[in-house]
């Protein structure tokens, strides 16, 4: 692998950075909202699964009420 001198490396980094397309403010807000919604949904799912498993284990062990 050939070594690249620092000046060429910096130029390559700048060229690649110029190709980056940043999301708009609206896209960022929508994506952020979707992340929060998915986190809440996953939290509720795991809460329900945990409660069901806790209930099942307590019934099997005979400590259910």
C-alpha cells in the first residue's frame, strides 16, 4: 500500500467531505421523533414481556397470589 503525503490526504478528505449531503432540519426532526416513538414502543413491549414472564414464573413456582 502506497503512502500518501499529508497534503494529499487533507485534499482527499476535503474532496470526500464535499460529497456529503446533510439532512435538512425537517428530516432531522422527523427522524428524531421516529426514534423516540420506537424507543417508547420497545420499552412498552419489554415491560409487557417482563410482566408476563414474572407472572408465569411466580405461578410455576407456586408463589402466585
